[in-house]
């Protein structure tokens, strides 16, 4: 070895060691501490509350709702797309893991050569076979990190599918409850319209007899027209709710079959829900698990970017055999062994920029993870607040409706006896109708608040895959 070789090798080795010292330093691991967690939720549960289970929608006590949720799991295109994304991530993870193993290839060839139109100096056939293998030594863990990033991405995709499933289930339950409530409100509007038309007949008779004025007749006719308008609006809203439900089920509205009877609205259960401890929420929601898995993938991508800045060692081996006939093909096989070292020297900052990009993406996902925790707690607190606030409103509304029913009965009796004006009777009728309609709206809000709380608490989700 001459001095020129030493002159080239010494700076090259120093450069490789310098690159290794700069790029192999472990990344500073950001503390993934969650925001400060309260010891208890603002509204503590009671002993009779039930835990959130995987099939939480069955707590409403409706076989129809259970059927629709199962149907959504089979027909939803959003869920089908999420499942396809999981299969894509599985394939990507297998691709990334393949880099940890050698690449082996085999080839067989046959040919014949000769001079065209004359005596050939070399003629005849040749048969050959070759076996080659190559392997990139994973000194710096770049290939392992790429595999880990792909596996974390697969987990994130699976958790995203679970989030889609939970969102779909909650959407079906909420849309079905709205459809049922609108039909109940329409039934109340029909009864009140019948009452208003009955009163209109009485007022018309009294007006013909001279016991009621034309003004009173016009007022009652106006009330009947207003209730007809409200009934038409409710029917329109019910049709729109049915269309929204059909969309979630992945089918046209005309093909949707909902067999719930009006009496089912009164029989729906309003289960008390055990919210558990705030700290438990971190392991109960698939969206939080997805955010954490994406952060783990970003950590691995930083390691991949750093490994790309280091020297790469490649080992290769080959076996080649050939002959003029198949029987002599393996008479004189040749083998070859090689090792190569490639170290980046100048790439205009491309690899360093890739490392900085991976680090910045990791910081973004860390912020997203922390924000997802804050949003999850806000979801639960908002759902608990809605549940308790609506329960208090409902107690007052029930008393309001009882008094409105009593007031209407008294006003109707006094009006028949001539002791009360029609205006008082009309006002009592409008008050009762508004109270009845509000009662259905508050019950819908309470039921949908429970759906929201089930969803905010993760819907009984766990990291272990389970059937829909």
C-alpha cells in the first residue's frame, strides 16, 4: 500500500466517523405527558350507573336500533373504505419488513450463436444458471426503524377504522332517534290538529247561532292553518332524517325499511352511564390510540432519516455456471463474493433536510396527540354537562306539561259554559301543544346526549380487535 492510498483512506474514515457521530445521536424524546387530569369528572356518577360496553346501543332497549346498527356494519361504504386502508397498511408493513432479509434471485438462460451466411468461428448453444444474493447490513437500524414505522402506521390505520366504526354507530343511533322523535312530534301535531278542528266546528256552530263572533271564528281557523303548516314541516323533517339515516346505512332512502312503531318511543330506556375515572379515558378511545400510534411512527421515521446520513455496507454473493449443453452446465461453476461501503459526502443538504423534515413532522404529531387528549376530555365534559342539564330541564318541563293539560281542560269547560273567552281557550291549547312538542324534543336531546356520552367514552372500545 502506498502513501497515496493512506492519504485518501484517512480522511474518508474520519468523515464516516464524523457522520456517524453527528447522525447516530439518539433523538431527544419529548415527554408525552398528558395535560393535567382531574381526579373526578365534574358530574360524578351514581351507584346505579352502568359501564360502557361494546354493544352500548342495546341499552336503549330497541331491537330495531340493534338491527340498523348491524346493517350499517355490513353496508357502510365508509367502514368498507377504512377496512381497505387497513389492508393497504398491512401490505406496506410487509414491504418494510422485507428489507431486513437478504434479497435472493435465480436465473436460467439458454442461447445459440453463429455467423450469418458463412462458416462461424464460434457457434453452438450455451446454457447457464445463476444464483445471486445481496444484503444491506443494518448497522444503524434504519431498516428496523422503517419496519417499526410501518407497523405503527398499521396500528394507527386499524385504530382509525375503529374510530370510523364508533362514529358510524353513534351516527346511526342519533339519526334513528331523530327520525323516531320527529314521527312522535308529527303524531302529537296530528292530535292537536284534530282538537283544533273539533273546536273550529264548535266555534262555527256557535257563530251560526250568534253565540260567537266572526273574529273568534277567524282566530280558530288561523290556529288550524298554523297547526297544518307545522305538521307539514314536521313530516318534511322526518323525511330528511330518514334520508340521513339511509345514507349512513349505505343505501337509498326508498330502500330503507324501518319498522319501529310509535309506541317504541315511549319504551326507550335512558340508561345511567358510568363515566369512570378521567385517567381511564386515555386507553378507552380509538382516536387517542391512533394519535399515539402516529406519533410512534414519526419517532421511527426520524431514526430512518438519521440512518440515511450514515455509511452503508452492502454484502453480495453470486454463483454462475454455464456450458455448451445442459449436461455440462455445472462443470465449471464460478462464485463471487463482494462487500461495498458507500458513505454520503455531498448531497447539497438533501439528507439533512430529510432529517429536519422528519423531526418537524414528529413535533407536529406530538402537538396533535396532546390536543387529541384535550379534545377527548372536552367531549366527555360536554356530554356529561348536557346529560345533567337536560335532566333538570325535563323535570321542570314535565310539571309544565301537566299544568298545561289541566289549564286546557279548565279553559274548555269554562268556555262551553260561557264563563271564559275563546282567546283564553286558544291560548291554553297553544300552550299545551308547545309543552307536548317540547317534551319530545327534550327527550330526544337526552337520548342523543347519552349517545354522545357513549361515543365520548369510547363506546366500550379496546385495543383487542372484536366483531362488529
